C-alpha cells in the first residue's frame, strides 16, 4: 500500500492476479473506465502475467479486444485478437481479416484520410447492447508492443476499428460516446438480428437513423 493509503498499480495487479481467472470485467459506471489510463513505464516487475490473464479474459468473454481499465487496472495497455469471420463476403464488406494476437502499450492513433465507416459495435464493459459507430477506416497507430518495440503503422478496416475502440478505453471514452444512439439494440431478439447483418443498412431504415 502506498503512503497515501491508495493501492499502487503494482498492488492492484497483484490483487487481480490472485483473484478469479478469467478476471471480472468492469462495467460501465465504474470510474476507472472514465479516467485516462496511466502511461506504462515499467511499473510492473512482470508484465507477462497481467497480459496472459487479460488474454484469457478476452477469450472467455468472448471479445476481440480488452483494455487494462476493463479489468480495473488504470494502465495504458490493451490486448487484441480477432479470428475474423467465416463468410468471405462479410469479410470483404467489413474488411475483417483475422487479426493475430498483439499487445498495445501507450497507443495513440490519428486518422488517415477522411473516410469513416459505420458498423455495429459492442463492448465487454457495456453488456447486452450494441450500436452503430462511424469509425475512421484507416488510422496511423503509434506506441509500443509488450517488448518495448516502437509501433508505427497504418491499420485499415476492422483491425482499425478495434485499435480505435481499445485506445479510446485508455482515454476514458466508451463506444457509446461516439455511437448513433438511435441505432442502439439489445443483444437478443430483433436487435441481435439487426446487429448481426453484414451492414447496418436495414437497421438504419427500420430504426430511422442516417448512416451518413
């Protein structure tokens, strides 16, 4: 415990690692999701254990990305992994190829061009709902990986969407802050059917919102 009585990041991680596996995912309303995460600068003696738990938690949820604040750790770290989609047509439409496992440390992104693409999006910290978010089709990603190697690359399509979603988490932003709220659907019944379509065109027509 720090001298202020507030647990240090290392202490928070030790508690997390000694708890349930997979870890509980923090839900909307918790302050950790609304505060900018601390830059990672070596606060942990063994980052690998935290990353491994985050990856297991992401798989179990299941999800395609998980930021450290989503397990209660206010560090600028996220894990990503997406198997993609089986339907070749949907894969092309959504630009959603498989994304191998990777780690983002202190990531930042900037748009490349002006093109935005609207698709339904959900979040492990906003269970039960999905909404359309118009994301930049391409972004310039910078930061580091788990080894400290610099990241400097352009990411396109669904991988760019995941990068934006998880990096936003590290800045205290949830996808609902950027969503077309009229598109909001539950994850069962007709809402689930609308969100599962290859494009949100039908949802826009029946729910009455503009895809831009």
